[in-house]
């Protein structure tokens, strides 16, 4: 189970992504649940030390912590059920 502190930080990160038009809070939570190492890094990093980026060409957003970069590449489409998106997280350690 994710801590309240981590959930608040994930929400704040999601709000930053929202400024670029991406709604990825559920994807951030899923990432934190599946990657304890990333969750710990996010939880233990002060928000002001997180840098954010947006790559229009790749249709991606992400953030950089001290020693890791997390990028969500988003594929969008539409089918008979309506619009959909798929976000793939790429993690790079420095």
C-alpha cells in the first residue's frame, strides 16, 4: 500500500503533467505500485528538486529525479468505444 505522502506527491506530479494535456495520475500510481524502487525515490525527493519535461514530437512527458528519469510515452487513438490512450513508462538510471 502506498503512503499518504507518496500519493500526495504523485498527485502533484500528475497536476504538472496535466498542464501539458496529459492525465496520468492512475499511471503514476500503477508505476509506484509495481516499482518499489521508483516509489521510494519519488517519496524521498523534495518536489522542488524534481524537474519536468514535455516532448511534443514523442508525445511524452516525464520527470527527472537525482539519478533516474521517468518518461511516459503516450499513444492515443479512437475506436468504436471512443477515444483511448496507452501510456508506456520508460525508466533510465544515470
